[in-house]
C-alpha cells in the first residue's frame, strides 16, 4: 500500500522516547489493540543489514548506522499507509528525521523522568549509544534528544495511571476509529 495523500486519513503512529522507556513493548501492545501493523525500526534495520545494531555500530560507526536508519525510516513511511512504527531512541535527533515523521503521521512521546529511565537503563544490554557511558554522559544524551521528543503531537507519561489500552482509546478518539 502507498500512503494516501489526504493528511486526514494518515494512520501512521510513530512512537518515540528515550532508551528503556518501553517503546517496543508498548508499540507491540498498541498494534494489537488498534489492529494496525507493527514495525520496529531497529528490527527492520537488523533485517536489512543482517546483523545486530550493536555489531554494525562497532564495525561501521554511528554515522553509517544513522544513514541506514534514515533510509529504513523513509522506506517504512513510503511502504505503509497505516502502522505503529517504533523509532529508535535517537532516530528523531539525527539526519532531520523528525521532518518526515511529523509530516507523515502522529508522533507519540512516551515520557518518563530521568531517574526512572536511568534505573531501567542500568539493567539493559545491547544499547550501543549508551555502552560504556557514565550516568552524566547518558543524561547529556537524553537532554540533547529531549527537544526532538517534545515535538510530539501526543505526550504520554509512563506512570502508575498509564495503560496501553488507555493510549489506544486516546488514539481511537483522536482519529474517530
């Protein structure tokens, strides 16, 4: 399917937020609840390059990764008229990726305070942009990315009142689905 030209009928939802917020988990649940296809940009990249992002990062560097990431993002937008697309934590802040995202659908920011994010990040493996970094360095990356997350049309705090079902209902109300 190619995307319709009428912006009212756009059904692409992009999920953004910092590493560890739960983008992939929430995105998968949201896709089931909204009956929309699920696309994880990082998984799509790994299929394309036939290796893990961590391995690709180590061999080719961040610039090469960001080029592949942009190419995969643009392909995903072109190939799908409706989907839940989970972005990498840094996708929006590189290669002007925020522009096609904002022009093509609704951007959802999964928001969590830094202290809670850091507690989650410490437990994660295979996060190449954060490997070997101190908390202060990680927080600096978070602060650098935050203005791009703030461009989102919908900000969803991940707190005790959050549920993916509530988020799905908000999306259905906002699009009359």
